[in-house]
C-alpha cells in the first residue's frame, strides 16, 4: 500500500515545515542560556502530529489507497 502520492507528500512537507517554524520560534525567544530543546521538540512534534494526522486521514478517506491482499497468512483484504 504505497502512501507516497504527490498530494500526501506535499501535505506532509507542509506539516514538517510548520513544525520547524514552531521549533525555530523557541530558538529566537527568551534567555539564550536556557536549554529549550525539549520544549521546542515537544511543541514541534505536536504541530507535526496534528498536521500529519489530518493529511493522512484525508488521504485515506479520499479513496486513493488501493486495496491490498495480505502477503502471508490472513483472512480477507485490506481496503
């Protein structure tokens, strides 16, 4: 089940860019002597998680995911 369609790739790229903007905001605010790595990565991860999950949800519901059959033992097909 390939998920790397141009539309999904574009949306995930936007999600990553949005996350990096949030990360960069931490680098440029407050006391430079304070380690903000954990807070910055957490905030960026949350932004990416929200944006990426929306993009993946829209992609899956769009019907562009092709039906696949299990390669090994299993019952039925994944649609």
